[in-house]
């Protein structure tokens, strides 16, 4: 399905599961839909399953939005407390459209809980209280996080809430990140659970030693935080010269400011030196950098009362990097914001934090991959096999969850049915559906 077809379906007000491979334009499609809604006086609730994902899209976590916090089950007393929360209840009551990004990391119990809260606050037995629900993500990517003492999770699509929502599946099939056909073949083989010797051979051709000059000053991915912190600290220490610190400034509701800080890829205290390898953590179309652009700090430029870093990016351009804002909006108003230089040290980062970015080149050590989808997420961050450098990989890095594999076939079929139903509408019927939804959802 194309992005335009998916957008057209979203505009009719149907509940939608928007999915597709990495680089197929899920976030771009949602951004277009959000802009459309706002142009027509509808303020969507923009949320995500994790703080990092929420920060990427300028929303809050679904846990904060709904008031459930970290709980996956609520006692009657807990439930009464949640629906009596003034701000959370006001958010739910006012919402006509609820977007949940990175749905793969939200388990079935939590989605059921959100459905129950929405029905209670809206005083409606309709799924999610009659709110248009838009679930966005790819179940081949990172699964729900589970503590060791918790029972095995179930995916969101295994929940009663998912079934009752009668979601129209929109499976995006265009590819905007990878154009290397050989690399796409490897990624497709992982996704279909059919990795053959020829695909392993492609990956084996990308194997390099950890001290190879080919990987100097390119971002390294590791499954674990400790490896990332050690590499970044060691590399920064090796650089001569005085370091400069940039401290994040937060404004607004304390709990939401903390959520923004946890989700922001730029650290609260950013320490830089000349020669540091850095990655941009935000998009700025005017200055032509995006989340994932890599560069090197060449100097610090006096700007007003601050010395902002000058970064030379791979294409050769140099630019002074000034602070930018990350915000959370509620009903069209900014309720929390943080301000920081949109950079982070980029000698290394975790696979988890790489979700949502695109890189020209990266080095990955996937020998320690420990969960299905982890290797697929890491590999799909780069555009070509030429940009992929591997220390190694284990079988888990090439594995996908068997339950996801089985359901993916169903999702593709349902998407074809959704597209066929949409094609059977004439233009007048489609416009009428879209206008009716705006009429019932606008202020």
C-alpha cells in the first residue's frame, strides 16, 4: 500500500494499524495525518510506547497520557484512582484521535488497560470509548520489555482490545531508506524467517576487525548500555583539549519534563571536545540535518554568550549547532519542553536507542543479541551493505519471533482487503466519509 492510500484511509476516521518495513514511511505518513487534523481543527493525542519514541514524535508516553503509569493490571481501587486523575481524564475525554507509536513494544495487557480506561472516562462501550485509534509500528522490531519476574508477554495484536477495535490494516510497501537490492534481499530474508547461506555470506562479507581503520569515527552499535558508555567515555578521554559542557534546560510540568529528558537522545549534560564524533538527534530541514546525521566537532563558535559547537558533517558542510527544543503538546498548547544542543556522542549507541534513525554507515557487534528483532532493527538502520560493518552476529540476531512471523502473513492479507475496499469507493463517497469524520471530531 502507498502512503497516499493509507493517508486517505486514516482521514475517514477508521481505526487503523499502520505498519511496514523500516524505511517505508510510517512516521512520515502519521506526520502528514497530524498536520491534516490540525488544519481542520482536530487536536490528536500523540503518544508512544516508550519515552524515546514519544520524544521523536513530539508526544508523551501512552502510560502518562492514560494515567495508568507503569501498571499493567489495576485493582478496583487503582482503577478508581486512575479515572479520577483530573488531567489524564481531561485528556481522554477531549480526545477524538489517539495515535500510539512503536506499538510493537506495548504488550497485550497494557493495550487492554488503555481500552478500559478510555471506555470508562468516555462512558462508552465502544472500543477505546469511540476514539479513533491509530496504532503505528512494526512487530518485527523490538518486542515489549519484560522483567525477569514477569510472566511471558503477549503482543498487542493478541489482546481483546485489538480484536474489538476492528482495525483496518495499512501495510506500507514502498521503500525510502534502502535502495541496495542485495541488502534488501538480506533484510527480507530475516523478516520472512528464511535466512539462507547466501544471505549469511552477504553479512560475512561485511565482517571487520574492531581496530580496522574502516570503522574509525563511525557509529558503533551494541546490545548493552555498558559497552556504549565505555566506548564513548574512552574515546572522549583520548581527545586532547578542554571539554565544553552544555546543560539541558527544562520548563513545564515536572513529570513531563522528566519524560522528555529520559526520551531525548541528547544527554542532560552534553560534554564535547574538538574532534568528537557526534550524531544529530533532531531534524532541521533549514540547516539540512536530520536525526542520525553524523559529523565531527571542529571548533566552538562564540554566539551571543555561548560557545556553540561547529560540526563538520560527512558531506563536507560545516555548521554552528545551536540549541533546539523538544516539546509535549496537550490540546494544542505546549505543557513541557526541554532545550539542548541537538547532538550526542556517536562513537557508540545501543540498538534500542537507534530505533527510528537512519545512518549512511555503522559498525555493529551483534554477537550479544539477546532478543528477537534486535539484529533486524540494527541492520535496517543503514542504507547499503557498503555502509554495514560487522564485528559478528549470533543466531538470535537473525531471528524473528515465530508468532510475529505467522501474523505478518495475515496482516498483509488484511491490508490487501483494506486497499480493495478503499478502491471500491467512488470519489464522492470518500470525500463524504472524510468530511463527516472532521465534522464529528472538530471543535
